[in-house]
C-alpha cells in the first residue's frame, strides 16, 4: 500500500534537486555586482520611506479563517462521495443535514458582511 | 539489492520522462502564448530566433539564467530563496499521479485526486512567503491579494472535484477516466456541466491568470508578489505557474472530457480504427484546447476588479457547487445513472 507512494517520494527529491540546481546555475552564471540602490526594495524609483511590514486589512485574515472551515468541509465530503453508492439514501440524508448546517453558517457570514469587499 | 537499484533507476527514468517533456511544454507554451496573443492583436509575435521563432524559449531561458539573482538588502534571505522552490516543487510533484493512458502513470495511488488537491494547496505558501520575505510594499500587497484569491477559489474547485467523485465513485484518476467510457455522451462534462465550468474558471483564478490577475496587476502593483525576484529565482516562479496551468488543463481533460478516450468512440462505421481507439494523443489534444482557452481569455477579457473576484468565488460559485453536488448525489443514490456506460 505505502509502496505505491515511494515514486512520489523520489519525485519530491528530484524536484527539490532540480530547483536547487536551477538556482545555483543562476547564481554561478549571473554577475554579482551589489550596490545599495540595487539591493533596495523596488518602489517605482522612490526611496522606500517606511517598513513594508505594515498593517493589512483584517478581511484577508477573515478569508483565511473561512477557507479553513470550508476546506475541512471538502475533506469531509471526499470519503462520503466515494462510498455514496453503498450508503445510499441514508448517506445522502446525513450529508444533506450536514450541508444544511454549513449553509446556515454560510448565510450568517454573508449577512454579517464577511464576504463584502466594497 | 540489484533488483532494488533497478527499480529505483526505472522510477527515475519515469520521473525524467514526465519532467523533461513538462519543462519543454512550459517553454513552448510561453512561445505559443506570445504568438497566439500576437495573432489576436494583429501582430506577428516573436519570429526571429530560429524558424517561426521556435528557438525563442531557449534564448529566453539562457538569458534568464545569465541574469543576476538579486537578494534585496532588507529581505529575509532564507525565506526569499525558499519561496520560489516552494512554488516549483509542488507544481512538479503533483504530476506523479497523473495518468497519461491506461497504466501509464508513475504512482498508481487510490487517493490520486486528494493528492492533487493537497499539492496545489501547498503552492500558496510559495506566494505568501515570497511576499513576506521580499520586504517590499508591492510584493506584500500582491501576496495578500493573491493568497486570498487562491484560497477562495480553492474551495469552489474542491467542491467541483467532489462532484466528480460522486459521479465516478473513485479518487483514482485512471478509474475516473475509465468511468467515462462509451462515447462522448458518457463524459462527465454533460451531467456535471455547471461544475465543469466552475472548475475551469477556478483553475484560471487559481493560477492568477487573466482576467483574474489582480495579484500581479502590472498597472498598479507592478508584478505582485515576485516583483523583487530576478534571474533564475524568477524563472522558478514562472516555471511553477506555467506547469500549474498545464496541470489544470490536463485535469480538466481527465475529469470532464474523457481523458485519453476518443470522442468518436461510439460513432458507427469507424469502430476498431485508430480514430475510435483511446490514445494519449486525444488527451494531449484536449489539454491543448484548454491551454488555448487560457491564452484566449488573456487576449480578450479585461481584468476583473478585486471585489468582483471575491464575490464571484464566494457568492456565486460556492452556492452553485453545493446545490449541484446534492443533485448529482441524488442521481447516484436513485441510480439514475444516465451518463454511465
């Protein structure tokens, strides 16, 4: 069973090696002339006038939280979908109840304006 | 011992047989992109390097590798170098479970689709780490937008995949294709039509391509999360993005358009000829069609506004997919399998 995943592990090694080799080739072939202006963050020609690690909109954070909830939901749906032809109507009703609860939460966040981006 | 080494060597050969054509495909996709968009805008596009510009991608690669890799002074160096690797590695490794024909697959794992979904989700780390490590305002803003957009469409795409699972009853990509045998009428794009459309549009949004490319909206935040990257480090991002585009197109062909099955399978009069036989050529033709759509979208659609993108993902796609999953599930439970062979 796990043996089927062995090629994946090898592929992971090959892909990692490939990306390291590409970066090394770039570092070796490319010039390496450093200067203060070149190493400064790009800001369309201005000098960077404050730190880039600034406050950001809380909605990005909100999207990330909602994503976790919904992605877990999808992870729950995967095994259900595979065995649906065996569980039949019982499985469908159970999942309908589950999705209904999810949709109630979804409607709540919609009404609360969590999905608004003016 | 010898047997193990042989097996290992064989796996390595198979991996190279996937990776090298994939990288070549990315190279020629960039050329195709410029030629196709050129033709759509009544220009010629690159045609100087080699016949019809065929050597242009190689010239581009050589030029990119000869450029300096700039590490900005204020950046976090370790994360800055790690980010492009974190974009490219999952984009390549996801190909391990892709079947190109019956039996022609590197790792025949039963959780194939779950594996693909998991790996395409990892790609967002590369984006967000790149934006953070660059310590540049444009990169930071681009990474924020891009990450929020990718995770939003990940949900719509995940639900669309669940629809395919319900119809096919398996996570194994080979079995999903074989479940569509028996002619074009059995392909899943017909019973799952809304999910098919949502899957492909989400795929375009997920890869940050036009018209959903606000993350790199060049007219406002220059190049988004990879603005500070140059040379080989930029090449890694580029390779990852295009490999993902090809992956999305290939998956669309596998899950909805019958994969390597022939569209002429059930046409009377040609049974037994090469036209009706399943072949990797059909899979590649279907993939190219979807890739052409990517280029066509870029040449014709104006860019979406960010609030419109988020509204489409959350308020339109997610409700439609939830409803359609229940509809398909009802079909399966009631055994109204009018699409099954």
